[in-house]
C-alpha cells in the first residue's frame, strides 16, 4: 500500500510460520517476486545485518529486550516496536465479581499466556480479604475447567509453551515466588510439567521481593496479590519497566478514568482483559514496551515519509505579497 518491499525475519522458533504463513500465502496471492521476502536464521547472526542495512528505510520489531539493541543500532529511520508487557489488572471492591473472574482467567490463560497482552499480575484492592474471598473461588473454578493438551487435540485451552528454554524460565519465576512465600493454589500439589506442557498455575501471596511481580512470565501463570489501596496498586504497576496494557475492574466510571490516567500503559481496558483490539485502534506501549503505534493508519504512517515540493512561479502572484 505504501510502496515498500518487505523483508521479514521470523523468530527462530517460529520460522515455519514465517515461511508458510507469510511467504507462501503472499506468493499464492500473486505478490510479485521480491516484494515480500522471508529470511530465517538466528537473530544473533543476521539481526544486526538486517536492521542496520543501509537500504532499510524502517524497522518494525516485535519481541523483548532485544528491541532496545535494535533501536540503538537502526539509526535515523522510523521504528515501530512492541516489546512485551507486564500487564496488571486492578480489581476494585465494587467490581462485578463473576464477570471479573471470567475476564481475568481468559486474559491470563488464552494462548497459554504466550501473548504480550495477557494478564500478567492481579492487584486486588481490599482491606480484610472481602474481595478475594469471593473472587478466588470463581477464578479457581474457571481455571480447573481449562482443558490442557496438545495443539492437535480438540477444544484445548492450554498447550505447550514454545520451547524448553521458555518452560525453564517460567518454572524459575514460580520457584522463586514459592521460595519467598507465595502459595500455589493450582495445580493441586504444586508445579506440574510434562515436556514443555505446563499445567496452569495460580499463585497468591505474591510480594515485591519476587521476580514474578515484575518479570514477564509469558506462560500459563497468574500471580495474585492483595493491596490496601488503589494508590498502592498504581505505584506497584508503574514500578515495572514495561507499560503495554492494563485492566481496571470497577463499576465507578469516574474512578476508572482516574486510574487509567495514572497508569503508565499504552492501553487501559475498563472491565475487560487486555487485547490486541481492532486494528483501527492505536496499539502501543509506554516505557520499555515499545515505540510508535500500530494499527492500519499508524503503521502506514510509520512506513511512509512526508516530502514537500515547492514550485516558485516565474511571475509574481498575489500569494507573494
């Protein structure tokens, strides 16, 4: 649409998707040779070559901390970056408990938690457990109903994470939290894993000393903690270096808007789980979660340049004073 040829470098673990899902589909759709190109390989070996190439006019990158390196090396070209999120959900005492529980489980465990916009941590605002006592049984009930299995099985909710390295990282976060006092509510009996297939985990009693509170788990793990005030929940949410999305569950629209203003996140969902959203909405992250906005209009603007050409007339005209 903007007249650009594209070079796509899928992640090493998703190379097949890049070749079949992008290159083959574009070829079958009739794209001219050389317009859409897919290059596979290790990012550590070819990433810098691609992003720093003199013919690259823009870079769009989705990933994690590597994006900071890409941004520093790309030079004076447009950058569009989505670098992950530690998306908090703030649950206020006046929320609709049933709808909130359902939204939290869907937000945390869809795609096995392997998405940047998954609910990564829940802050329950309460004084004496009056919200958790109603919310937790519903959350646990919903999680127990999730079907765990392999991708080729019918109606599966939780499947294996992408590779053994990711599974080990997720387990390390959970082990650290448990060692520092968190309680595993599910699975019953503690951590359960077969290969890269992790049973969904719900943790309570999470605190500031645990890595899980600030590091993105990118897997089927939901940490939950109680805080005494909205202000405390906002402070802890904003302490994360990431700021992609957040959720606020309340029936007070004035409170919701005030909290949204205070949260350092690119998008705040009111009474709903984080989501990519329709592409005509801007999608962006604050802080280390990214640069620029995505979406049809915003992506086209990122991939084009504004150029001015001024014609000076030979004879004077009224526009010249």
